């Protein structure tokens, strides 16, 4: 039996207040048109008739065949309220865009056993700064793919069965090592510059020491972590498929009988504006993510502590037994700002010292113990300029989304910068600004004062929160018709527009050539859809709801399967 608790009563009252506020719009467009037509027949109301140049009209003579009204006249005669869409129209937008977006959000890889504020901040981070979040996610996917590539190159293209077939074979050991490296890459680590070098030595030894004791520890840990990997890719892909189907239906309606209809155009623009969202969510799920991040962190710390205790003569200061916590916070999928991880630095060192000369079939370097020795640590914290590739791709994805929505909203009469196109533009500008400040500070983190970093972090949280609230407002305004007011219909933000009309589909189709502008926006927006395949192709492997496949090759019945690269040298 469901209990109506006081907390639920509060939420119910808040919902009623929200609905009452939304349903408070009192503008009736049909009545407004009648009153304006009557007013311009009077001497005082003649000034409400708009007689300036019409922006965006391709047939001036035809466009001038109707009456246009000034924004001031519309406000004075009809008031400043908004005309809500009818319930069928509201329900159509909710079922087409809002529910699929909410369904994707519910499938996101949240952490369990954490405070609700942590997951709320994660939502704000993803929605408020999608470029930075996707950049971090794609960077980790690329590092995972590099780990898989090096595993692939550890042996010949067609290696002997005895080298790869057994569960404890050399290939399986190397596979476990790089898998653990990809997992620990999503965790922050504690310590200063001096302890960082000791940690680098410890990680190299713990991951690549070929002694039976260390191999056994790695094998048990890797098996345990593989079993605890988060599932759910299939469910997310089904939800993503529904989002794509909704977009196809919306495009078909927009270029069919509804070509020229304002509400249809802005519905299409809303779907294109959210085009980055399914790609971001799919990327975060594809990116490896433990079911219980806290448990995985304990396992990793316990593993390093055990390795250090088994080799007390090699490591003295790398791990503080009293603290027992080298790896601290889970930072995967853009959860923590400026997280880089340890894997890329270790991979670069291995490539420079060994793999670029050895090429394929480098496994003897592992069996001889050379990979486990690190004479000159280079550090685990530095910024690699190659990360700008992921940042550029992420920004291009967002740019195509908000530009396509902006273009359609701007060129749908009244042509000009107004509430709809301006709302899309503001979201894109805030997201770009947030990413610019975050990425600009990243290369200089070790040189900047801690107080400045904390201040910048607080500022970026405020920016992301603002952008999340703004995006939510844009979606609600488009869904319920809050933009359907005299001010918004006049599109007078940028000096253009400034008038209101009450014409319909055929008028805009014939005299404003809206089909051409809609086609441009749709093509640009859907260019981002092809990027989704690229995002998934970057991943070194996949996962389903049954067998475990961590992307680092597979061994079954004596056969060897290439995971990535197929012979390409580092």
C-alpha cells in the first residue's frame, strides 16, 4: 500500500503550483487577431500597423498581401501573456522529445551508495557543460582503445595456440594488466610530486611484474572487476533508437503537409537542439563503468598494498599503510573536472621506451620483466595536447546541434533573432564559454594557486547550473507554448523582426521559402547523427547482458580474436 507521506505531499503541491503557473497564460491568438484588425481601423490604432521592410521574404509582393502588426500594438491590444498550445500539441511534444530524453537520462551510469547531490551534480555537469563532459568521456574511451591495441600487438597476428589458449597464458596475463590499467584510469590518486613518482614505479611493477604471486593477484582482481562491470548497453541503445525514430517522424512531418507550420518547425528545432544528448549518454554507458565504484576503489587499493607488502625492499614510500588509500574518487564520464588519469602517461612511457622499436610480438618484454622496471619516472600528471582532438569533436557535435536549431528558429517567420533562436544561441554560448575556461586552465593546473583553482571550479559550477536551468526552461517553453507571446512572436532581439502576423502554413511556404531553410538546418543537425557511429567505433570493445567482453581480445577454444588495430604499429 502506497503511503502519502508529507514529503510526497510537498512534491505534489509543487507540481500543482508549476502546472498552475504554466496554465496561467491568457493570450488567445484568434481573439487577438480580431481585436488588432479592429484597432487599426481607428485613428489611434493605425500606428499599430507594421509598414517597414520584411526580413526573410522571398516574394515581397505576396508577403505584403497581409497585415502585419507592431510588437507594441500586439502588447497594448492583446496583453503580454502567452497562448498555450492545446493539450494534443503539448502531449505530442512530450511523447516525441521529452519522454525519450528522460528515458535516456534514467539509463545514465549513476553511482550507487552515494548521496543524491552527487548524482544531481552529475546531471548538471552533463547538461550544463556537455562539451567538457563528452571530451573527458571520449578521452577515456581512446585510452581504453589504446590499451586494447597494445594487447593486440603483444603477439603475432596468428600466434601459437599455447601462447593464448590457456586462462593463465602469457596473452591472458597481458590482457589482465592492461584491463586493470584502463579501470584505474578512472580514479583520482592522492599525493604530491615526490609520492607521484613512487606511485608510478609501484603501478608499473604491480601491473607488469611476471612473477607468479603478482600474476595471481592480478588475475583474481581482473576476474572480480569484470564480473562487476555495469551492464545495460542494450537498454540504452533501444532508448537511443526510439530517439532517432522520433527525429525521423518529426522530419517527415515537417517536410510533409506541415511544411510552414510554426509549431512543427520549432518541434523539429527542439529535437535537433537535443541531438548531442543521446550521443553523450550512449558514450558514458559505453565507457567502462563499475557497478559499485567504491568497492572497485577498495579492491584497487588493496591490490597495490598487497603488492607493496610482498616486495618491501622495492617500495618504501609509495603507499602509506596507515592511510591505505592511493586511489580516491571515481572520476569517470566527466564526473570530476580536470581529471586526467594515470593510464595515458604509463602508456606513453611504455611506447617510447619499448613498443615503438619492438612493434608487434612484443610479449618477451613482459616475460623478461623489463616492462615492470622503471628507472626514470616521468610523472603521472601532465596535459597532452592530443586531448584537443576530443574537445574539438565534442564542440563540433554541440555546434551542429545548436546551430541547426538556431537556423530553423531564426528563419521561421517572424524572421529574426527572438526568444526561440535566442534561447538556442544562449545555450550554445554558455556551454562553449564553460568549456573554454575549463580547457584553458587544464594545462596550467600545477602552476596555478590552489585558491584560484577552487574559485574557478566554483564559478564553473555556477555556469553549468545556469545552463542546465536555461536548457530546462527552453524545453518547457517550447513544450507548453510559453514562447507563444507577442514579444516572442515579434523576434525583435537583434534589430530585425519587430512585427507580428497570424498567417498559416501555405503563406509561409509560398512567400518565405521556409522549406529551404528547414532543409539546411536539418542536414546540418543530422550530420551529428553520423558521429554516433564514430563514438562507438572508438571503444575497444563492448558489453552485453550475458558474456563478458572487456575489449582486450578474447580467447575461446584455442582461437584468437583481434580486438583492435590488426597489425598497426604504435
